[in-house]
């Protein structure tokens, strides 16, 4: 005597009950059909009671359950227990069973509704079902049935009903817990996405700042130095024009978010051009030795910008006579070295401005490392990218 499907709508404590009540509210027609069909079937059964008083009493009990159903339905919609319906359903079912024993099948109609009308209280549902099966047992005994057989049948029916009801209630609670965890996971993912977006925005701003410093700012500084020379000749003007054109190209490249300017022909060619331009601007001898390497564009850009920043520091601080730029590759990865014969510096005494900090951050973001060794005999900057960067 169970109602495994209707029991899905009740019998669990919060928060599972919230999901059950929400299901009933979303489609109360399921309960309407369940009660309607059940009442019709039981009325047909009552017609076989034999004598008119038994038929009338049995039908009255069944119709009372059906007529009281709106109370349970209202309780489902209002999410509150309905004691009045429970009392009416228990008494009416017992009366129907007393009038005609086969009408004890009304328990299958009343039991799930008792669970539903108990809302989020499992205790109330269990007590109501105990009262229901006990009342039907009493009706059987009053009708003169075998006490032991009836007690055994009702006990087994009640136990089976409780097992099914509690099991389905546990499933509902597990479903509710799963949905809660999914909601928390989605919220966490949304938070991670938001934080990731903020981090990506900050990283992009830092990258643009480094690119502006490493390229356009250096070109503008060189233009300013050339403009301050006395007796500017055609070569100086040509150098100014070339630097201005390079700065303009860098701006367009940054705005268009294309590959960094100067890498179209590969990193070795870009380093050769960088060295030639640096020598023309400063008069410092530059030796470039670069082998072809297979690297992603971002990794090549990181190495090119490292070389640019290193040469910019040589121009501003080193007072060097010559600079060597070397790009090599082996099984361990790619190595870029920029070495000068200038006066060097003590890193402990140098405030880490945008240049040195940018070098470290750029190589770190590219998955590589940076070493800077400096002494009165010169400075050596070594940037390494592991084989995994290729």
C-alpha cells in the first residue's frame, strides 16, 4: 500500500522539501489526475459491496477523501501543512475500509497525500501514516477480520510505505544538495571568470606599458637626443625620420594588436636590424650573432623586447664602446645574451624602475628566466626560454 510516485512530492526536511513543493506547485495537475483517477476506481470497487448501506458508506468515505483533497492542494500551493485534511483523510479511509474491506485500497490514495500535506516535516508524515494504517486496522477488526492476519498485513504495508517514502525523500534531499553544490560551483566559476578577466585586464595594461616603454619611449628618447645635437646634418635628420617612422609603426602595431613590429622576417633578422639601428643612433659597435629558432610569436616578441630594453640601458647608462647580441638554441631551449663593455652597475644600489622590472616580468610571463650580471668591466643580460616554449 504505497504511492511511490506521489511520495516524490513530500516527506523530506528542508532544504529538500523546497524542491518537492516547488515541483508540486509547478504542475499541480499531476496530483489532480492522481486523486481523480483514484476516486473513480475506488467508487467502482465500492459498487461491489453487495448491500446498499455498505455501498453508500464506502462511497461516502472515498468521496470524503476526494472532497478534502482541495485542502491538501492548497497546502501544497501555500507550502504549509494541512492538519484538517490529514484528519479527514484518515477517518474517511477507515470508514471506507469498515464498510467494504477491499476499499482499504484508499490507503494508497491517502498515504501519499499525507506526505504531501506534511510539507517539510518527516515526523508529521510518519505520525499521520501511523494513524492512517492504525485506523484502517481498527476498522478491519471492528468488521470482524482475523486480528493477526490483519495486523501483519497492515504492518508490512506501513513498513513498505515508510521505506519507499523515506527513500524517495532521501533522493530528493540528495538532488537538492547536488543542485546546491552545482549552484555554488557555478557561482565560484563566475567569480573565477570575473577575477580572471580582471587579472587579464591588468596584465594587458602592464604589457602595453612595457611595450610603450620598450619601443615607442625608446624611439622618442633617441629622437630627443638626436634633436639636441648641434649642427644636425642630413644623416641626423634621416635617423630622426627613421626613428619616427619606427615609432609610428609600433603604435599602429599595438593598436591593431598584430604581431610585434619587426618580427615579420623572423627573430634573427629583427635582431640584426635592431643592432644596425642602435649602432647608427649611438655610434656604438654592435655585433649580432643569431641562429634561426622555432618559437611562438609571443616568445619571439619577449626576446626581441628584452634585447631592445637591454640596448636602451646600454645607451643611457653603460658608456660602452661595443655590444654583443647572441641568440643560440640547443636541446635545453633558446638563449639570448646582450653583453657590453661599459662601466656596469650594482643592482643592489639601483632602484628597480620600469626597465629592469619589465625585463623580469616579460620573461616570466613568457615562461622563461632572466639573469643580469654586472661589474665595472661590463654588463651581461641573459634571457632563457626552455624547450617547452618552442
